[in-house]
């Protein structure tokens, strides 16, 4: 038996529909990078394409686009990260290239791939990737340009924080940029908002929003007032492979970081940090079985965790929920808070060794 990551496609449909209704009439671009944030890019994309009629998706890398295109050729795929000139030949025909520098613009325009569809990534304050607004305007206004510019976008750095000053400043910079390029006759797609920004009370409604973490059921906006309408799609279960009685004073796992205070039963579950169950949950993690919660006992190991079952006798082979589900102790948002991180990292950390079931 193995650890299983159960993904609810119904939950993903629910979340997509919630954002679709909120953003209407803007188009939704589902973000399926990082294996759909750990949920499985191929299955999530195929489901949204077939059931919700989605035709445009976004990924981070060329390799992710190649994988999607090979399985689902009748969609369009926006690639966020830089593609070097030497990699352009590997671009799938249905992929859209992001241009984030004048160097990249020149490389595409002067290559045999000058007809590739591109979106301009405009830096409005994130300072990670992107052209300046002046550079992007120059490319759009150039009558001799051979670039097939189909869209422009930018990326918020602070849409999920309560301090809105940077958010407001980026909005204004992007709005001014859009006014300028419209004066030059630009009619391509414009997109700015991510999941958190779409849940803001104030945001600019452009042609599309990029739906990432919200698609998978998490409200990362300040206040989290929308979480009640979203359904986390991921639940991870692990089988109980051993139960052993230990006496008071005996230790469990590496470095003897946990000792039994009383005689107790220790269960071993087949999941560890190689599967994405963080070692930082040593003596801090919780798991559930039949509505009861049990604590992690001792150091999380590469392939297993141990739990304190107390006096309970649970049969081997039983499947425990270790992340996700409805119990507060194992909700992914709760685990992220316990680890002082974000839901993105917890979800993305679930390794390919954990079998996905849909």
C-alpha cells in the first residue's frame, strides 16, 4: 500500500465557477504550473477543458508547456518564464511566449520563430521579471516590429497583504500603461489580477484573470472572507503499516526526540518527507482516522512517520488522513500556518511518489 493524494475535480469545478461568476465577463486563465500546484496538471487541465470549456491555460516553464501540449494539443498555453533563443525551436505550436526583456523581444523578432504569439510581461513593481512600461510601449508602438503581440500583463507583489499601498501603486502604474498602449491602437488581451486580487473589493476588470491557488480551494486575500465558498481539492492519506506497543520511557524515531510518558501504542504510517510531509512537523504534526486526531511522535523520517495511538488498536492497512480533509488539525491551511509558510508550498511539495486519484 502507498500514500494517496485524492483530488476532487468537483471541488475544482466549484472553485472555477466561483471565480468565473465573480470576474465575469473576464476570461479565466487557470494556472497549472508546478503540476497544478501538486494536484496533477494533465488531469486538472483535461477536466477544465472538457467540462468547463477552458481553452487557455498558463504554466511556468517550456517543459511544462511541452508536457501539456503532448497530451492535450487543442488548447493554448501561456508560458510565464523566460524562453531563451536556443529553446524557441522546442516551443509547442499552441504555446504563447512571454517577453520580459528587450533582449528576448529582439531574439524572437529576429529568429525564424518571429511569428510566435507573445504576451508582454510588464514590470510594475514586482522586480522579478518583465519589461518596463516604457519598453513595452515602445515595442507596441513600433510599426516595423515583427512581434505578434497578442497580450500584455503584469504581476502583483502584494495582492494578498492587508497593506494596500503597493497594490494600489501597481494598479495605477499598469492603468497608466494601458491608457498609453490603447492610444497606439493596442487591442490584445490585458490581464493583471491573480486569485487574491480577484477577491479584493477593488480591482481593475481587464480581459482575463489568472487563477492559481484559488482554483485549488484557498482564499489568500486579506481577511479570507471567501474561504467559505471555496473547496480545497486535495486530501492526502497514508496507510498504517505497523503498530507496536512501547513502554513509558522508551523513545521513538531518530535522535530520540520523543519519549513515551506512559505505555502506549505507536503506529507507523507510510509517508515521510520524501513524499512531501515536512520534517518540520516532527512532534508537531497531526493525523486523523475515523474522526479522531492523533499526534506525530518523534522525528519525521524520509519514508515514514510515527503516531501515538494511545490505547487504540487500529488495524494495519487503515488509511489515515495526514493532510487535507475537513478536520481542522489536518487542513492544509492549518498545516501551512503551523509551518509558518503558505498553502502553495505545502501543496506543491507533494512529491510524484504519492499516487494521485481523481
